[in-house]
């Protein structure tokens, strides 16, 4: 028999509610009090995450740290997200979570997360002041980067397949989408 979790019905969910979720292989996140549940990612998703992690770690300056999901970014009591990858200031990271916006949040699209990553998470990280937001689509393959300029995300790069781009923020990294899934 599966695990049964009862959630409150008369109010937005909080971090305390999130902590009662089962450890069942799903990813549980809160965005403005709404629960987002996604299944474990697939092969190409994980390959892209792994390759990006290597690229980001190799170039990462000592005052920053690259972290893989699952790791909570607690933007508010009702908003706890887990980007696939994040770059944060070392001084901001606690044993439990990142209690502020990262300097970079990265999402690798999956069929079950595409709409959430491109809309809800994009806008929530933007509102929180996350300086850079990247999305990788392993299906195309493509890479898109946004930079926070005057409190709004502006697309600064979009490359596909064998094209490459060197992003400047949060530090220089050369991205070639085809290399992320091979």
C-alpha cells in the first residue's frame, strides 16, 4: 500500500507542509503556496544536468558554489524550489538550504516540467532577484540564458545544437547544447 499524505485544504501550503511529503522519488516544490510534484527525471535530462554541472564547477570562482538538485532554495515560507542546478555565494548557503535567491538557477526541461520551468519558476526567480536564469532543452537541444536587468529578465543567449555561446554571468562559461546530451 502507498503512502497517504493529507494536506490542508483551506490555506496555501508552507514549508512545514512540504517537510511532511514522502521520500518517494518525486520532487516536491512550493511556488506561492501551491504544491508542484514532478516525477524523477529521464536519461537525457540527467545527462544534460551532469554535463552542465561539470562545466560550471570547472569555471566556478572560489566565492561561489555549484549545487545539484535536490537542494532547497527557500525564497519565502510559501515558496521553496529546487532548480536542477544552482550557483550561490558560499556565504549564503546553509546546511539546510539556500535562504535567498541564487546568482544562477538552471533548469533542464522535461515533458513534465517544461511549462513550470518556462513560466512559474522563471517568473518567481526573476521576482526574487536571481541574477541569471538558464534553461536547457535536451530534446531540441538548445540553451537559453536570461539576465536580470532593471528587475526584469532579458534574454541574452539562445543557441541550438552545434552552436556555442560564452555566457558572461555569473562567470564565463562556454555552452554548446549538443555537447550536453552526447
